[in-house]
C-alpha cells in the first residue's frame, strides 16, 4: 500500500520518508529501499508541491505559520468529549473510549441501541466530530481510539486487523455490554468491524442490528495505485515495509522532518484526504492535526497489517445475518476507491451503496451532513429509534 495513501495518514509517511531519506546514513540496502520509495512518493507529492510553490510566491513562511495557528485557535473541531472509560484489551493494552448518552431513553435499559464508531488509520475518535455533534443527545454512541492512536495505549508486538477486531470486542464488552449494536467503521475502522464480525459471529447474530462501512476495503489492497503510475506504485509497495522499519527507529528525526515540511504535508493531506480543492481550510487543518499527532513508529507498526487484510469470505458469511448495511464512499477517494466499497456492497446483498459525488477519503469530514443522514436512515432501516433534525446540526461545534 503506497505510503502517501494509507488513509489520509499515509500522506504523513511520504513526508516523513522524504525527510528521513535525506538525513539518514544507514546501510546501503536501506538507502536503496528509501530511494525507491522516495521516487514513487515524489510522483504523488508533485501536485501538492506545485500548489505549495505557488503559495510561497505570495505568502511568506511566517505568515503561513501564523495562519495555521489562527486556524488551530478558531476551530472548535475535536473539542467534543463524552463520559470517559477504559477497556482493557486481551493483551492488557488500555483502550480509551467515550460514551454519549441520549437525552431520553426509549424502551429502557438493555433495549437502548448503541452506535459504536471505529476510526481510520492515523486518525482518532475526533474524526467523527460532525456526526458526534449531530447525534449527541439523540442516540447512545461510543467513540474509541484504536491502539496507538489518540488516548489509547500502544501495546506490544505486531499489529494485525484481527487484533483490532479483538480490541473492538473489548470496547463493546466494557461500554455496551447489553442491547442492540450498530457498528460503524471508516477505512481501517471498517476493517476492524469486519474482523470483529469474523471472529464473533454468535455475538453478531444476537446483538448487531446494522453495519456501516465507510471508505474501506475487504482486501486486495496491494493492488491499489493511489493515483500513482503503476510502476512507481508497485516499487513503493515492495520498498516501504523496510523503509518504515528504519523510520520507526529514527522517530525524532522524522518528526523534525514533518515539522520542517509542514506546507508540503498540508498539500498531501488535501490531495489524499479530500476530493474537493476548495475544502474548508479549518476542516483541512483539523485533519492535519490528527494525522500529525500519530507517532511515526505507530504508523510503521500498523502498516504491514493492511497487506495481510482479507475479509471477503467473512463478509460473505456476514450476509447470512441479513441485517441492514450501509456501504459509503467518496467518488474521488484515492486511498480506498469506490470500487472497493462497491465490492463490499456486492458481498452483502441488500446493502445500501452510496457514492458521494466529489467526496474524498475523509468523506465524513468533507460531506458530514450526507454521512450523518445516511447513518440515520440506516437506523431506521434497522427498526431502531432514530434521531430527528440531524442535518442542521452536522456542522455545529
């Protein structure tokens, strides 16, 4: 999977690889791999770099830095908090979650459904900000940080998608031990939900009332090119695992490189995170901040799991559950193209397929009202209590 396109967080890898590649003086084999990856990533960065160069002709570096600080100060995004809790994964890793309760309960106790939101690679639970703002007080919702992301612990040993599925089970057991569940996942979070469903079919049959898969994939990720020409895309696929292992051991250097190339980093986020060039700059900066907060060694630890991800058979088995499913993607998603969402929908007969015109990978940030409306419609299809008046709340702070 090309570094510049593993979720929006892959853009951070491209930036980090470029910075580290110039400064590191490791073994010749590592330099060769870094050179291959850097060449491929350079193709992806070209468009962003051109835009940054044009900006630099008219706006000084100090002014650009002040603009970023102003955006950070003005943005209310990511400030919503719920009742905090900690789930303990089966390997002892603490997983942070937050619960939002409805203002009123219908049916009482265990009958109240819980919507559990799982975020993507290099993001955190705040990536659901707009949905959280629209739905808070209207549904019972759980938002959690995947291991190594946000406020959760990192754990030890290799990361796998199946491991993330077990983490989700720990969160469900701690935060929603009773009642119907609606599982929502974006990108890596969608893969996490697939792994959960694969490993706990009995729980799915008994409690899961609906699924929502946003901008995700059931597998075959190594075949993607992420907007790169095929040759450099395949080169970076081969080179990147070794490069990332080296970068993970040079975390301080890479983080300095990220800061030094903040403008290019921002351009890459816009290219791979959003489908529109005129995305709200405050929203774009919000996405940058989430991705910037993910340590490079966490990025490196998670990356190999995507090549191994294959849950097509699990989805085929899930179809037997017969529950409502939403499969939604941005039409301009370069990270997990709509064809992958279409493949998910094809494996789940009766799934509602929604391709959002002009949407990119971070579709829930770019088109929040559309995403929220489709989630509310999913609850209705599942026969669950549905919130009303969600549209206007979608961009509230």
